[in-house]
């Protein structure tokens, strides 16, 4: 559904760009370049609606409708990725181990790169533990 509306939206965008660029300006003649609009209205003479102006109106309305539809579908999509808080596991209860000694290694698990949309395998890598930084004395 979203893909179909996106394709329609792109086509409407292209049509809108072409139709707007094909129109001539209101003051396209030589007198309009020097402000010679006479006693006409502020925005120029009101002529009959041409095919290009009707196509511009229709494509602008379609552009707005497809834009709003896509934004509504994007915000109401319930299949998004879960929060980071939902991904966390349950807290570990029980015996807590002592912090590792400086100079030793701690095993961590990393996931290899994503290949073709599929996550790679999980590998365990030993990481050296650095000593804790010395506390800085407070100035009085």
C-alpha cells in the first residue's frame, strides 16, 4: 500500500514540476517588465483558466493528498522497531561478581556485519581491562 502511494506521489511530483515550468508568467510581455500594468488589478488581469492552470490545480491537490496519506501511514505503522527500553533484558538477580582486575581480559559478545539484510553470527572477543583513572583532588 505504501509502495503504491509512494509511486503515485513521485509521478504526481514530476507532473507538477513539468506543468509549473510550462506556464508563462503573468507579466511576460515587454510592458510588464517596466511596470506597465495600467489600471488592472494588483495581480494582473484575470483570464480564463487554461488547461495548464487546471492541471496545476489538480496535481497540487493530488500532491497534498498523497503527502498527507504517506505521513499518516508512516506515523500509524505499528510494525516499527521497538524501543531500546523494550529490548533490554530482565535485571539479573542473585550473586554479583567482583569487578575485573586491571590488566586482565573480559569477554564481550559482538555481532558481525549485516550481510544482505541478515545479521551475522555472534562472536566472543576478549577485551583488556584498563586501570581505573586516579581521582583528582578537589580544590578548596
